């Protein structure tokens, strides 16, 4: 029984061609196998790429890299143009009621989590607005208070050591708090009549507010206006 596996190629320039002649399975001994392996090694080590082939390979990889880079730039450009179109979209306004607006509101946000529900509103207030609120609240800062249980009296508390105060829109004649409260209403889709006053807190290094529950059992705290 014979196993014929001819392999050949046409020689060009300095390339070396090789072929495997027929060999019977009975003659395929370890010695012959070793000899064949040596013959293969001797031929392949003599094979070399000529200079034009090297140039072709270099050009191929250069063009391939250039095309990949161009494709990536095009994808990035399409995304950027998509953002620009999104920002330049014109909307048709609808009629509105007495409490409505005569303009479209666009407030960017990111969904951090649905369970629990958490959203991030980048640059919701400007640095100037934040500094204005700090300056407005600073003269009124006082030790933060706690809801008292029956029989307790106000005094130094280790649970809450921050400083704070409450501000309302009417406390700010410049209109900064009014603008922020209006923006909060648009972002939360809740009317301003449902809001509490702004609670401004200052925590210095080492100050804290221990973990707690915003709930006041009637048997411990008595009647409360709200569970806040």
C-alpha cells in the first residue's frame, strides 16, 4: 500500500521549490522520517524573501493601518455630528396653561441606578450660584438640630455635629434660589408647592451625622407635622 502526497511549487527568482516523493507506508520508518524532516528543514532555511516582496508587505500593512485609522475617525465624526444635530433640533411649541412655560426645557442627566432610583444632573447649578448660596447662608449657620423624644431637651448632640440653616426663595432678592427651585421642579416633574425650604449644611473636618431613619414613632416623639 502506498500513500502519495506530492507537493510542488514553481520557482521564481530566488525562491526554492520542494516536493515530497512517494513513500510506501512500510518504508516510513523513524529513520526515514528523521531524514525527511532534515530535508524539509534544509530547504526552508534556504528560502528567503526578495526585496520587492518586503516592499509589498510593508505597503500592505501601511495601507491597512491607514484605513483602520480613517474608519475610526469617521465613526467618531458621525457621533459628534449626531450630538450637534441633537442639540440643534427645533421643536414646535404647544399652547400652555397659566402655570406652563413658553419654551422647551432640556436638562441633561444620567441614570445611575433604577433600583434604587438615582439620577445624576451634571452642572445643575453654576459655581457662581453655589457661591451665592454659601454667602447667603453663612450669617445664619447654627448647630444642626434633632427631633426630640418625649422628655428630651435640646443640648449638645454627638449624633449630629454639623452646622446648618434653612433658606426660602423669599430670602433671596437676587432670584438665584428662585431659578434653582424652578429648575428642580422641571427636573423632578413636581410642582414647587410640594417643596420644603432649602436646607444648607456645612460639614467641617471631623463633623458628622450618624446614620438614622427619617421616621418618628408617635409613642416616642409625639405628634409630628411630617415624617421628615
